[in-house]
DNA sequence: AACTCTGTCAACCGCGCACGT
DNA sequence: TACGTGCGCGGTTGACAGAGT
C-alpha cells in the first residue's frame, strides 16, 4: 500500500525555482498568506509545484527575514554548542539563530562547521561547576511560539548522530574524548548509586530525580540521566578513566554515543562485557539546554 | 584546455506527528 | 478509536562551481 502522494508528481515541476515562480509565490503569499493549506496553495497561486516544495521555497529562501550569507563566529559557537547538546535537531538549533533556517544550519554544519569544530577552530560555550540550568531555557521559551518543545519526550533526547559519533572518532580515545571533554560542560557533580566509589553520598544524592525514584529502572543496569547526573553501571568502576570521562560529560552526555550501533559497541566494550543493551531509557528525562547568553 | 575532484547548497524524499472527522 | 490528511522535520541527493591536476 504506501502513503498517498501529496501531489501528482507527474504534473508538477521539479528542480530549481525560476525568478518568475519565486515572484508568483511571493506575491501570492503576500496577498493571501498560506491559507493554512500548503497543499492547495500552488493551484490557487497558479504554480505547477508541489505544495511542500512551495513551503520549502518560502521558508528557506523567500521569507523576508531570511539571513543570507556567511555565519558569524557567534553563530558558529551557538550551533556547535546546541549540536553537542541536542544532536541534529536542526530546527531547534535554527530557532536560536534569527534569520537562519534549519536547512541552512544543517548544510553549514555538514559542509563546514563540523570540520571547523574538529580542527578546534570553534570555541564552545562552557559552563562552570556552579552554573545552574536555566529555569526558562531558550528552547522551552521558544517553544511557546514555535513547534519545538523540549520536555519529557524521547524525541528530544540529547544525542549525537552516528555521524557525530564517528566525527568524534571514538576509536581514538584520546582525540575523541579530548574533544568531548572540550565540548561538554562539566555538570556532573557526582556519580550515582552504583559506583564503587564510596566518596559519594547516595543518601543525599541530589541527582536522583523524582521521576527516577520509584521507576523500574535499575541503576545498576542503566545510565540514568537527570539534569545533572549520569549514573553508571556497576562495572564501570573497573574503568576509572572511563568513569572520569563520563563524569566530565555531564548531563549533555550524548546518549546516542551509547545507543548508537557503532558507538554502543565501543562503549559497551569500555563499560561492560554485556554492553548493557537496556541502558538507554531516558523517557523520564527533562531536557534543559543551557542558556547560551549567560554572560 | 580538458578532465577530475571536492565543496556547497537548493531541493527532494519519506517518515512521524498532530489534528480533524 | 480509527483513519485520512497536511505539516514539519531530518536525511539525502544532485546540480553546479571552483580548485586541482
């Protein structure tokens, strides 16, 4: 069966937009708006285009508030910081950059920025141990008028894509973790209950969230992540350097680094012979990205 | 000059989600 | 509740331009 196509592909024009088409679309939208229906729009506007194509053209190119041209250093920093925190949530990242589109940001990241980052030419915002998470993070704030909502939603989990994972070159621990050390804000204050390290006072462990308490998630078989914590599996103590690394990851630890196929295997080797396939259960995590402009 | 390689970016594709019926 | 439809998103593709050989 399959999904019904959004338009008759045989009768719509594809490929680059001509200036005339741009003008037609712009003029129509200026006069009528979208009418809440992009699919019907091209017919009304007299364009032989798919509605989705019209929408994309408008959002990515014709909108009057679109910023064309090179990205600033500040924008680089914001993109990198948010990417490290959220992964490839391009629309969310773009929403923090006025005039930039998700497509722009995505292209920029894929073609230039990630190389720049690897080369160490981008300076990420870092937070100190004493820094607290904002009560009204940019993203949740933004979500009031945008679609993106960061909350108890697995789709919003911080992650690094496979791509990012390979970029960080997990095989070459020194280089990869070095980068991650550089990227991630040091928000982990303690390592949770199962660590062999008795220096941690688990009775007063502030890291166990309410949502975690009473959950069925075993702290010996999960990395439990609260806003500020990473609970390591029991066996991790055998790998002190790894533990240290995880501690440095802080909340923003990219769960895809462990969940991801390639990376999971590699981290599995590091952390546990069993690989802890059940590790990743972040459904109770409330993501609170750092406020970027806390100068 | 011709060809190949590489980088860039606009556009497309397919999926998940929200919403209306 | 189930289904259909449209929207929004992230991943991918492909055309083009410029650099390199």
